[in-house]
C-alpha cells in the first residue's frame, strides 16, 4: 500500500507540473522575469498542497478545474515563500528542491522580485477562475490571502526568525508551525471544499484534519532533518541543529517526536470519519506524510 | 489656484491616513508584525494614487467607500514596493518618506516580510469590500494583481535594475516607467471607474489620462531629483546621477525634460475632455503633479 500511494502521488505531482507549465505560459510575464519566476516554481517538489486541494474537492464532488487553479495559486505562494526564505538575510540557504537557490542563480534582487511576482500572480489566477462564480472566487482570494499574510505564513516566518537563537517551549514551537506550515495546509484543504460549496459541518472536520496533518508533516520534517540524507531531501540537512534551532527533536528527543507524529496522524485520520469511504485517499495521504523518507 | 489644490490634496491625504489607520486596526496581523507592517505604510506620503481612485469614482458617481478601500489596497502595494526597493540588494536607500527605511529600523529580514505581508493584505482587503458585488471585487483583484505583478510594477523594477549601469534610449526609459510607475497609476484610475461600473468608452479616455499623468509624474520626479532639496523630498537626492542612472534629464537635459512634462500634462488634460466640468479636480491634479516642488 505505501508503494501504491507513493506511485499515485508521483503521478499526480507530474500531472500537476504539466498543468503548471501550461498555466504559466498563459500568464502575462515580462520576458526579463520569465526565468526567475519559473525556475523555482517548476523545480519539482511533492506538490502536496495542490494534491490535497484536488483530493478534497473530488471527495466532495466539486469543480475540479477550479481546485486545480487554486492548487496552482497555492504553489505560487508556497514557492514565493521558499525563494524569500532562502535569501541571505533570512535562512541563507543555497540549495532548494535539489537545485541552487533562486538568489544564487539570479542574484538577490531578482530573487526578491521573483517572489513578489509569484505572489501577485497567485491572486490574478484566483480572480480569473471561470469555472466557479464570483462569490467563490472572492472566498478563495480571502482564504489564500489570510493564510499567506501576517496572521499566517508570514507571521510564522517572523516567529521562526525570532526563535532562532533562543529557547522556546513546545507550545511556542507549535504556534510557529501552525502559522508557517499549517496556514497553507489549512487553505489547501478548505480551498478544495470551497470549490465544492461544502457545508459548515464538513468544513469543521476538514479543519481538524488540516491541523493534524500539518502537525504530522512538520514533526516528520524535523525528524528527517536529523535522520535523512541530503540527496534524498534536496536541501541541506542538519541545518536546524547547526543553527541551534529548537525543533521537535531538541524538545522531545527522537523517540518521543515519533510518538507525537503517530498520534497526530491518528487524529488526522479520525477527523475524516464523517466522510466514510470517500475519504480513503486523504486517509492514505496521512500515512504517506507520516512514513515518508524525504 | 495651485495653493488651493495643494491644501485640498493635503486634506484628502490626511483623511485617507486616518482611514488607513482605522482599516489597519481591523486587519488580522500577528503582534510581532504590527510595527513593521504599519511603519512605512503610515509614514505619510502624498497618497496620490488613492486620491486619484476616489476622484475618478466621485466623477462617475460610483461607490465611494469601495473606492476608498481600493485606494487603501493600492497604498499597501505601493508601500510594499518601496520597502523592497529600498533593500540593500535593490536600490539600497536608507531614507524613505522622511524617515529611516524599514530595513534600517527592523532589519532586512523583517523588511522583506513586512513587504510580503502588505501585498497579501491588499488582496484580502479587495476580496472583502462589501459595498460592491463579487464580480466587481474580482475585477479589482485582477486589475491590481496584474498592475503589481511581472507585467507591471515588478517588471518595471527588474528593468530599472538592469538599466542601472548601462545606457538606455528614451523609448526604453519610457518602458521602464510605464511599468514601474505607470501600472499603478493606471490601476488607481481604472479602479475608481470599476467602483462606478463605468462604460468601455470612458475607460479608454481614463487610460489615456493615466498614461499621460504617469509620464508627467515621472519626468517631474527626475527633475526634482536634480533640483529639489533632500528636506523637501524626504529621500536622498542626486541619487540618480550618483549611480549613473539614465533619466529624462541625462537624456534630454533639464529644459527639454520640462517641455516634455508640460506636453504630457497637456495630453492628460485633453484626455479628460469627454467628462467636461465634472473632471475639474482631475484636471487640477495634473497641474499639481506638473508644478509640485516635492
């Protein structure tokens, strides 16, 4: 089963990558910015966020083409944040998705601009999704903007920077991750539901699923930073420890962190129970996130 | 007359600043980011873009509260671009709106994040404008996103960086400005029209007005960089010459540049003729932009 889902995810990511290229080609981008904008965006990645959006939308029998566009907008936002986070004044990383970071290839100024451009494009895409009505588009803009902005992902990055050289508690670490990773996971999952005009009750279950899946993802990320190989991850490993960063491992130790991850994964699967068998793929996804090696 | 419009503009800018503070207080911003987000945004400025939006909307008898929100979103975008442009890896400016630049006060990382956050908030505001229907909101999101993104403002900044140490032609200089300054001017003016559901024919006249007003603004900016005082401008002067940057002055000389500015101002006023007396304020604004000393 783990093999099967891994294959399935790879297929979905490949399909999504193809669509992303097609979508990008249709956008209005000045020739001077085409390379900086597409470089990190098309450098691969697991595409877990857009896969989540589409899976939720399919489960709720919603408009799949709209979900695909929302997933694309999510990847634009996620990619802009990777480009900016890698800058020397931020996390100062030179490797991203197995390739040189944007600022290494294009220089810092163009990397800043590429990120800025990706963010604008994300909202341009959402406003133009023809398959859903204007109300749903506005809902998606609001969802993604608040997830990306200073109450979500950007706040997480600010908290993360502040925490770099100081001890923080488990609660504080969870707050950082809820903002930094959790906000976009939540948007990915609720966005899929918005493309299906889902009911309030379903949204609550999906929020809980998003919360627990995000937590699982983040704990496993910390574990892999200690146990994974650079080649498998496509980014620098041991970076957390080198910077004396607080992680689930420094706070709990490896064994306890693994236990926490398993508990979060269980809660994620439990949150899906109202959807019964229709949630099979989303449930398998939890296992994948828990057991992934990269 | 020039005194009267100056006073009027000051009043409108002050009113807008008050609204901006109120609006900001209602947004969801993590406490750690409140200061970096509000610092440059509330540091004053002429607020020419939101004043344009509201003036166009009033002329066309549109929904003024929506125009005010669109103007606010414009200032969020404009401010984020100032913060990012001032970064050491970009224009490396330490002074902005008469105060220390964001990265001097908060450090580079937080300045990057403040800009990123302002951009997200701009779109969050637009999606939530309750006074207009969802279709108009989507139109505003699309208008602002395309003006801000890699076919507009961000492209202008990329071209500007490239042009820094090389000779460019008058046509190339105009292309830079059309993107860098012109795109947001155009959005400001068309956004006001969208808040009034205006006709296609009116949009064409307003586009020409925007183009010529933007050009006037930019030539005068270059002139002031040579003739103005640092105190009056609230930013470093002579910066253009120091970096051997091509400007209207280096290309045309001071006198010819002044002539070009006057010609653009005439064309801007002429574009308003279909609106007759209702365009009085927008016409006075052209004179103000032409004759301003800061």
